[in-house]
C-alpha cells in the first residue's frame, strides 16, 4: 500500500541522516507508524510485513549501487535519494547482510515474534552495519 511505501521511505531517510544511537527511537517510530495504520496488534503485524518487504528491496538496491551497478537493475530507481547516500557508506557485503536481516525479520514477524523486540533488534543491527560494525549475534 501507499502507507507502506511512505513508512519505508521515512525509515530510509531517517537512517541516512540518523546519528549513532538513534536506533531505539527509530524502532519506536516504525512501530508507532504501524500502529497508527492498524486497529490492533495483529493489524500492526500486517502493516509491518510490506514495509519490511520494501526495505529488503531497498537494501538490494543499496547492494547493487555499492557494487557499482545501477540503472535498470534498481527496484527503487532514484525515487529515494537516501539510498544513494546509504550506498556510499556500506560495502557490498554489509548491504547484502542488511537485506538478509530484513528478510529474517519478516520471517520472524510471520512466526509471531514480539514486535518491539523485533523492531529494536532489526534497527540495532542495521545501525551497526551502517557504521561499519557487525550485527549483534542473534538471540533466539
């Protein structure tokens, strides 16, 4: 839906501009947006699923850009300027991890993971990779 695209773009813009340490605030913002668009916790889950899907496509674009590809291979094209600046900050392997983490988060969402823990973990790992670090070991 349009709402999912707006939320995904909001998050990418924030990540491109965010100082280190803003991850929990961004996770909270993401959940707030999902809740606003939903009428229940289950609804929030349904709102987050397409957002995570769009984010995984965005990280795929970041991977392609970071690897020196572009143009017709990009899903998002030039519709989100934040992706250009994010691609300039990460290695292709970090971008690949970002896409994988987002897909893992979507799978955990479908397995009924706690939404707050899921959003916090995803954004902490994302922040870490964007700063050239490693994602935290996954706690099952």
